[in-house]
């Protein structure tokens, strides 16, 4: 108990130090108001993402610890219930033994009373016999009784005396047996009392263990809550920094093209993580955006209907994005600290060549693809968690080329692409994946 309390004190003190230190080292979001501070802002974003990743690991560890403690507490509760039930059984058995002992004692007392009564009767008979033996023959003759009657009474007295003597022997023998039974029952009661005492000690021990586990579980939950609170604070700071960066980044999207070397590095890393060919991923990126030269020419203007406009022309586009993707688009941009109305997405294409893509028609489809590898928002959410896991980041960003290439690799693998290099053996799977992807 003292150790648990000491641990709690140390933990609270340590948590206070961490939170205080974090506040002391907190990044000034206002620094992002100047463009020359962009590098510092990005550095802080990277630090926060790493810290969030670490916190997520700590939270996961505490959750596992809580599950383990919960299982142990459940087992201890079961043991306490079983021990309590055994103690109750012992109590009933002891009460039954006490009842039997009391019954034996009462029987012995009744036998003693009977023995006393019979002894008193025998004493009366002896006194009467002694009176008769002292009588003289003259007195006997002068009495009204016949001599034959005298001898007959004397014989009766002797018979009763003998009968009572036999009764005394039987009673004494029975008392001896009952005393033996009583002693045996008393010994059994002592054994059951000792067993009950041992059970009570075991129950107390288990209850102490459970109390320690309860304390540990409470501490773990407080620790986990502290991590969650710190993680939430970091996430809020990330949003603020991203929101401030929008002021000097326009939409907040870094839409500049990347070099082939950068694309190769990102694709090679994704290949190592997923087993999808780096060459295939570069081809996807080149086909979709020309390695980032065109990440989208439209803005969404209505998050309910999906209507939008051309970035350069301002022309109205009906249903730039499908309604199934709109809620996801709102969440994705919010998590990245972006203004969804100023975040570029692809424009619809005049698929059936009716002369314009600004008006929606059956067969035209939608635009609304995001980032370097042109993900529809509803598809992005299918791979987002795996992108974060593979890259070790808190938030996945389709407008970050490294994130986008990783997402393309994960999605291509989901579509059947696998194996490096691309050969005659796996070429068909890559071709199928590419057709589905485009």
C-alpha cells in the first residue's frame, strides 16, 4: 500500500514536471505569421508529430497494462468469492458440530439424572430390606403378615436391586460412549475452526492483492488520461500552426513539383514497407500529377452539394466532388489545419465529350481528387491509418509527397499489385491495379 502511494506521488510529480516543461518549451504560434519563420514552424510540426507518436505508444502500453490488471482483478474477485463461499460452508459445518456436541451433552445430562433417580430407588430398596432383616421372628409372628409373604417380598427386592445394578452398568457404558463421541466432535470442530482461520487469512491476503491491483489500475488510468490530455494539446497546437501557416502559404498546400530523385526516394521507401514496385509508384505519380506539377485546378465552394469553381478561371463547376466524399474532405482538411474552400482538388473531366464539364451529366463523373497521387477523399480514409503507421506520423497528408506515395503503394497493394521487380509473372497484377487506380 505504501509502495502504491509512493508510486502515485512520484507519477503525479513527474506528470506535473512534464506538463510544466512542455508549457515552458511551448512553441509560439505567432512566429508562423512571418514567412521567414516557415522552417521553424515545419520543424515544430515534425517535433509535435513525433511526440504524438510517442504518446500514442505510451497510451497503448497503458491500455495493455489496464487490460492485464482488469483480468487479474477479475480473477482475484473470483478467488475472493470462492474463499468466502468456503468460509460460509465451514461456518455451517461448525454450527452443525456445535449442535451435535450440545445434543451429546444434553444426553449425558439426562443419563446422569436417570442414574441419580435409579440410585435413589435402589437406596430405598436397600433401606427397606435392612429393616426387614432386623425384625425379630417374634415381631414377624405377631405381625399380620405371613412368613411366605415376607420371603416373597425379599425376593422381589433382590430382583429389583439386581435390575437396577444392571441399569447402572448400562448407563455408565452409554455415558462413556457418548463422552467419546462428544470428544470426537469437539476435535472435528477444532479442525474446522483452524481450517476456517486459514481460509480467512487467505481471503485477507487476496483482498490485499486486489486492493493493490485496484490502486495500480487507477494510477494507470490517470497516467493514460494525462497522456491523452497531452496528445490532445499537441494536436490542437498542430492545428493552430497549420492555420497560421495558411496566411503565408495561401491554401496551405505545398503544390510545387518534386524532383525525380525525391520521387524515387519516397517510392523506394514505400516499396520497402509494402512490397509494391518503386518504378510502378513513380509511374502512378507521373501519370496523376506529373510529379506534383498539377495537383488540382478546382476549389470546392459548397460542402453540401459538392459544387465548386475553377482556380484560375473562377468558372462554376456543378458537383466537383461526390456527396459521399464531402464529409471526409471536410474532416481531412480540418485535421490538417487547411481551409477547405482554398484547397485545390481535381476538376471534373468531360468524359463523353459533350463540350463542357462544368455541368454535371450522367457519365461525366466527378473530380475531387487530392494531392500528389490524386486520392478521392472516401478512398483516402481507407488507407490513412496505415500511412500514419508506416511513416510514424500523427496526421497523414495527401499533399505531402512522401505521404501520398506511401498511400498509393498501400492502395495499389490492396488492388493486387505486389512483387519487385515487375516481371512477366506479376505484370498482369500490376496492370489490373493500375487500371483500377486510374
